């Protein structure tokens, strides 16, 4: 049987995952492999939900959001016996290497499969950018651009009515989206889980700025900071400025990937196949200082990501 490479997307979907699937498929075919596209993450492997992908099957997907392989969460995959079943399935299919596009949880599954004899390479795909071994994750750039578009629209109405708009953005426990989006929309304040915020200090700043003839405000609030509605209500009380809350939600995960996400996904997908082709296993592909590299999965999972205090301080200092 011709050797095969499997590819799956797992965890939350992210724009650019399709570009990664396309790159993996085309790179593998060009190196002489068959490609098996596994649907709905690890679930598809266990339930025989897969199909062979040709070069044409991945035509016309580089510009599409979501993931044509669908994604899924498979809670039982933490169990040893379930992982062994997945290994058997890979053997039966002739899968000699598996590319897993997802986040930290998905990489733990990939590490387990690697240890059990199926070489796996992880590619970071999540809008949250909360994976320590890489400066960028696939989907992050698109999600931020979507949030900026939405907040620019909210600004028009906040400005017309001289109101304050508190916008809750995604990011799970990380404030990367909030930080960059907040700076990009000129938010008067950015709340991130990595740094404590003082609502009284924010209110004082708003009152001071209000007195200097600025009549409308945008505050970007990371979902990891708590309840943005409560925050907005309290801010109205403290400032006397009508403050409305908008939760951007899942819209941030959709839409056509940006150029940056398409390029990163293509580069990482190609690199993952190169690693498997060289017999390398149990690694994650990352990007540091604009260069693609790889790192061991357990080493990567033990890393912590340093918050960008410089950017945070710049945003604060110039927002008045
Ligand atoms: P993400 O990959 O975005 O972090 P999740 O944390 O939901 O998303 O993980 C995605 C999937 O990865 C889980 O549904 C499960 O199938 C698998 N997974 C998560 N944690 C583990 C683990 N400790 N061991 C094996 N597989 C895991
Ligand atoms: O990890 C991506 C993400 O969109 C997070 O930003 C968010 O906290 C979470 O997934 C939402 O997950 P779900 O779609 O399962 O509610």
C-alpha cells in the first residue's frame, strides 16, 4: 500500500485551517504520499469518518473560513484504550504520519499518538493566539481584523450618540486579541486577563477625557476578564455616560482568512509534511520572529507566553 499522511482539524475552528489542509495535502501528494482527510478531529479517526483527498479536492478552499474537514471535540480521547484504537485505525489505513491542526488540547492528543507509534506533527490553529511556542496562530489575524471592522462600525453609532461602547472580544483566557484590537481601534481602555484593571481608574480617565471635549468612547474587554455587561452597567453609574455592551461572539471565528493567515497556514502545512517526510515526530510547527521552526510537543506545552507589556503600555499612554 502506498504510504499515507493523515490530516485533521480539532478544537475550535479558525480561519486559515483550510489553507493548512490544502498545503498539507498538496505537499504530501507532491512527495509521493496518499492523503487521508479525517473529519471532526479525533472523532473521525475512531468512527471511520474520513476520505482520501486528491489535489483537486482541496481546490477552491484557500479563501474559505471554517474547515472543510469539520472539527470536533472528542472528550474520550484522553483515555489510553481510545488512543490505542486510533493507532490501530491509522495502521489499517497505512497512515505513517498525522498532521493535527488545533490548539494545546489537540496537541496533547498528538503527543499521545506519537508516543504510541503514530508520528504526529501539530500546527497551531486557533484565533486566541494562546499557544506559547509560536508568535502567531492560524486564524488570529483574521479574527482581529474582523473585530476591528465590527468595532469601527460600533464607533460610528457611539460617536453619533456620544455614548461609550464596551466591546467584548474572544480569546478564552488570553488577551492577545483584545490588546491588538484595542490599540487598532483607539480604545480608551483595554481590559485583558493578564493584567488587573481598576474600573474606578477607567471611569476617572473617561471623565477627564470627556472634559477635554471627547464625547464617545470605545473600551475593548477580553472575555477572560469576566462579565462585560456588568462592567458596562457599573461604568454608566460611575461616569454618568451611557455605556452599552456588545459581545462580538462567534462572528470572530468566521470569514475569509486574511493574506497573513493564508500564508502562515500554507508555510506551516508544508513544513509539517517536510518533517514527517524526514521521519520526525512529536513536534509542533511554530513561528518565531517571522520564521517557521519546530519544537517538541511536551517542551512546547510547558512554555509560557510572555504578555506584551510594551504594547499594552503604549496603548494606555496614547489613549486620551
Ligand atoms: P484545542 O485543541 O483548541 O485546545 P480542546 O482543548 O477542546 O481544543 O481539545 C481538542 C481535542 O483534543 C479534545 O476534544 C480531545 O479530543 C483532544 N485532547 C484534549 N486534551 C487531551 C489530552 N490530555 N489527551 C488526549 N487528547 C486530548
Ligand atoms: O478557542 C477559540 C474560542 O473561540 C475562544 O476564543 C472562545 O472562548 C471559545 O473558543 C468558544 O468556544 P465555543 O465555540 O465552544 O463556545
